[in-house]
């Protein structure tokens, strides 16, 4: 019965919630289209183009606490001169139903102002007793540094509205994101984002990050459709970063997640 409930939720919730952008961006309401981090591989891949060191991260999320659903993610960014190559993997679902995505990213910086990316994904959908189906999708991203404090971002995912083959009536979410991030100081960053699912739904997001001390960052945010609240924190020590976040969902409650990153 729990499997049945899980599959019902998988098909009834907004598919955008199935993409885990990592705890830092999640704690800021998912307003990460104009932020730069290794977890940008899950939201706007242009955000890795400014990275100067190899970065690796793994994450775990319980999309709906109390249900047998989980998301496992891993991302890797590899800078090579003015280029950065990225690899991302995510598995979402349960034993009876799962979605897997593997992505390969090519990102490039043009000076210290313009950052671009192109990403190719391979998707696999598995349903117990019914087999599996596959498809591909493309994503493209752009970020522009207006000045040292102000960054804007744009990202489009699956503009071709690719669908799974093999007789499965399902498709990969298609969406457009635009946003901006402003650093009021070396302690406070505010991020805004607007997102439109190409099926017609739209959402607005606001996130804030406050660096309490050099090792600790506090985060929070809200989104509009539906109204959701987010909170989290990050701990930085040497080359390691531990991030945690929790999001509220009006129907099924809280969704906690955790991630560990390492910068070489």
C-alpha cells in the first residue's frame, strides 16, 4: 500500500519537485539559477563555469518524510583552463518506481563576466512489473556578472519536450528559469527567481544566505506556487562543506536533505 501511495504522489505532484538542486539552493527556495556552486549542475549548469578547483558532492533527500521515497544525487565539476566539465547523476523514487538521470555538461567562461553551459541528459524510467523506458534531453544556461555584487542567470531545460519511448505516457519536465542574485556584503546574499513550466504553471522564489561566521552559513526562503517555506545551514571546514536543508509541503509536510561536498 505504501508503494501505491508513493506512485500516486509521484504522478500528482509538480514534476519540478523531482529535481534536487542540493541543500544550499533548496534552503534558498530553489532560487539558484543565478548562483555559482558545484550543485549548479542540478539547476543552471552555467554556475560551474567560474569554478577553479575540482569539486565533488553527494546528497540525499527524503522528498516526503514518512514515505518510501528518496533522492540520491552526485555531482562532479572538473575545470580545464577556461572550460569546466561536469557530470551529474540522480535517482529518484522507490523500489516499485524510479527515475534516473545522468548528465554531461560543458561550461565555459568568457572573461570574468559571461558564463555559459550546454548539458545533455540520459533518462531512464523504471516501473516494477512493466519494464523501463528511456529518453534524452538538453539544457542550456547563461549567467552574466553585471558588477562584483550583481549576477543574473537564465536557464532552459528540455525545450524540445522530449518524451519517454517504449509506450510509457510520461515526459521529462520542460521549464524556463530566470533570476538574479545580489551580494549586499561578504555576509549576505539575496536571490530571486521566476520559473515557468512549459506546460503552463509558474512559480516565484526568494532566498537569502547569511554567513554568520566564516565557517557557518544560515539560509532561508519562500516560494509562491504553492506557498512553501525553506530553511537550512552550511558548515565549511577546510576543503569540506556539509549542507542541510528542509522544505515544507502543504499536504505531506517536511522534506529534509543533506549533502557533503569536497573541493580538491
